[in-house]
């Protein structure tokens, strides 16, 4: 087992209001973070080999984030998803 623990950017991100599948949203967030376009408008990921952004992976990540339930979320005021809030809503 490696001595270092790798943190993903989604671990530091607050889930937007309206997310119903946090695992899918966080996985998609990490993919989107890895495939951000650089200053020249090309994907930074080595897997995309300088493909013009948005690459297929970034497009799929954005779609997955929508499917996770944040399509209509208010991004100006993100709210952390809590199990207690979902239980109250049910």
C-alpha cells in the first residue's frame, strides 16, 4: 500500500443543492477537473493529447453532473448535501 494518500478535488468541493447522487457527482467533478482546458483552449489531460476543449471526457463529466441532480442547482449559493436534509425531505 502506498505511503501517501491522494486527495481528489471533489473531496474539497461542496455539493450543490439538488444533488441526489453524490458519488456520481464527485466522480464527474474529478473527471472534469482533470480535463480542464489550458490557456490555449486544449485539454490539459495527457490522455487527450492536446485535443481541443471540450474533450469527450469533459463533455461526459458535465452530463454526469447533470444526471447526478445538479441541473437546476443554484450555483451562486452552494449548499452542502447532508443525509439529515434528505431524510427530512422524504
